[in-house]
């Protein structure tokens, strides 16, 4: 049989910030609605409802001394160590993020030079042919970076690529908006390598869609809900939560199905479904809808979850989830050699992507 080049994940890494922010820490926060009116419900009621809808109990924030490029570097170091490769052999460093380096005392976006260039600098890579660039693509950014890496590897342009997802959402979320309790900070990374094989391994197929005509403003930057805030950096991440939920439930399951059909993979062969951790109840609904497309009952423990204690870390959620499961840091979850996984993400754009992968 003839062998084929496949893109295989040979190393993973993640950085979990040290600051634990529990739901109770929002008890004294002043919350407002979109019209600038202070919410009438007491904060305990708000927090209890939030937990019921999202399943989030706590999240992690970076310390004041760290930037997104710092935690991206930390995750990258772990992935390189895990892959046991020489960093000078990397052909590409792709860093997915959405807001660049946002300082704790200055929310101006800083993306010059690119975060990937900063990570390469921190790694002290001398090779001028290690190409470093950023990828802003909403929450699906890391997965899209992985898809791009697959194209580079399949084309023969690259043999080893570092793909990182990192964000510090705590610094761009409106502290007076209930949705701010969703967001968290973190970084995750993988090393992808070209491997020859006579049978399919690694990335089997992927599918991406962008629904910008009707849904481009589901996530956007806007002013604080608190009318008293008037500083020059008064722009924060905003979300149309109800419509986003409906969009994700309608489109994500079909995108996953399309990806599986592209690789001739049966849903019954999928051992794990790794979905972007945006909202626990939403992910449960997406999973139910996915399996209903096949008239199959959802298997037990098929979807690992970390959102209850890590919150929504945007581009970092999928690589962090993979790293934690592989390192047996998620209860009742294990990935074995030969398992077929499916990854999926949805976010600003609106963008959706999915990828099937054989360990």
C-alpha cells in the first residue's frame, strides 16, 4: 500500500491561570442592563440563575503581571516539551487570539508585533524560517489555526507546526454586564507533525463555515452597561446570548455531521466530542441535537467538560481540554490510541468549524 502524509498531534500543553474567581466573588458587583438601568434582582438570584444556565461555578484570571503572549508562551513551551522536538525545527508558529496583549491597567489593544512574533522571541528561536503569525477568528481560532496547519503539512510546505490559542477575556469583559461571569483567561497549544502512514491517522477531515450576512453582530464591542463609565477605553465584549444560543444549536450539529461525512466516519465510531466550552447547557443541547441527527442515544461520558471550573476561555478551550484529558486531569475521561475524536467550535463572525481526528 502507498503511504500518505497526515498531520498528527505529537505534543500538547496548557496554562491555567492561578487566580480562582468564584461566583460568590460577584456578590457585590453592580450589574446593569443594556439600557443602563441597574438590575432589580439581588446578586444572589443573578448568580444562581447564571449557574443554572451555564454550569459555571468558577473561572481563572491571569495575575496583573501577565499578558496573553506570556501565557501563550507558557502553553507553547509545554507542547514543545511534550512533543520532544527541537524548537528550531518549527516551520510555523500560529497564535490564535482575539484581543492581543491587553494590560491590566490599559485596555488598549496591542498587536504590534504579532503575538506569534512575541512567542517566538520568548522561545529564543533563531531560525528565520520559523514563520510566526496571528489568527483572529473568534472562539474557533485555535481550531482554524490547526486546520491551516494541516493544509501546510499536506502541501509539503511544513513538517512541524506549533498552534496556540490564548486569550485574557477578563480584561475586555464589562464588569457591569452579567455576561462577564462567563469569561475567563487561559492558553492551550499543540505541536502538529507530518507523519507517513498507510492507514488514516491524525487529522481525517475538517469543515468550516462563516455566516456573516445575518449573524456578524452576535458578538461585538460596545460601551459598558454602566452609564457612569466614560473613559476613553469604554469598549467591552458584548453578546446577543439568546440568538447566539439558537444559532449554535441550529448550525453546529450539522457542521459536525458534514465533517464526519467528509471523512466517512460513523458517529458510532466517535469516542470523544470536544466542543468549545462556551456554556455548559448549550453544549449539552448541541450534543443532544448532534446525536438526534443520527437517531442515536448520546453515549455516556462522550463529551469532556471543564467549563464548570475554567469558564469560557475562547480560543484556549479546545487545546486546554485536549491537554487536560490526555494528561488524565479530567475526571472519568480518557483518550486511547486509535480513538476517533471530533472537535467543534463556534464564535464571533459567526464562524463554526469541526475536525475529525484519529489518535
